[in-house]
């Protein structure tokens, strides 16, 4: 049976660039692929998928939380690629899971694992539960040389933002990939300044 892949990474880890490179490789071999994108992501227009490196391609299909996929439209494909999969609903993820079984088509989904507060997105949660393969697309912390795990949301002066909606599109310049140590210290400092309850109540200094 074909596999469902979840490839996650912090912001700036070249996930979309990886997706577009995989698409290019399939097309170069004369194979057909389909690109899916959540309709909520309109940062570059309704259908455009664009990497920070400048590569781009239009999505073949836009989906929302209640989209029911017509498997007939996917017959004959060699692969299905999904961008920004953290915005998928559990319902969509379950359909992609079933597609790998019924149509024997591999599905590779790229996206974030957690939001700026360290909580799993709904799409990412369901992918963690159902995917055959869970792979990290790695990048380094913006503030040191350790591996980035978290997505730090900050203002234009670099101060961490600790409250707000989980989804904030069109503000990539206010996110930085961070390791746990750098993320925790900046979030704790911001919480103390605002008199908020610590996100990590067991944090302490030796």
C-alpha cells in the first residue's frame, strides 16, 4: 500500500521548497502529480504556492475543512502533494489516508507541527496519528546554532508575542524558528513583563 507522509518543520525550514522540488522531479520523469492547498492560505493569492526561495507553482486544488475529495479526479496520479497541511481538517486528513489505500497513491503533506504557543494544529495532530512516515525538515534556531523546534511569534522589535490567534496569515516577518532554550527564555521574559501566567510553570535556573 502507498504511504501517507507527514513532513513537518519550523518556519523557514524550506518545506515548500522541498514540496516544489519533489513535484519537479516527478514531472521531469513524465509523471503526473496534483498539488493541494488549504483555501485559507491566501498570502500569495488564492492558488499560488510560493517558497521563500522564490520558487512557485499554482495549486491544482484548493480545499477547506468540509471538502469531500472525488477520488475519480486522482486516478492515474503518481503522487499527491499537500502544502500548509497544518490547516487541514481531520476530515481531510482521513480522506488522504484512505486515498493511499484505495488508489495506491502516495500522499506527502508538508506543514508546521505546532503553533506559536507550542500547541498542535488540528491537521498536524491527525497526521501525527495516521501517517505512515513522520519526517522532520530541519533548520537551525534563528538565535543560536541549535536545531529549531518552535515557531516564535514576535513584534517588529523582536519581542515575543505570547497571546493571540493560532492562525495569523501574512505575517511571516514576525516569526522566527527557535530552539527550546531560546524560545522558552523569550516567552518567559514577555510573560513576566505582561504579568501573565508562565507558559512553562516548571522552568527554573540551576
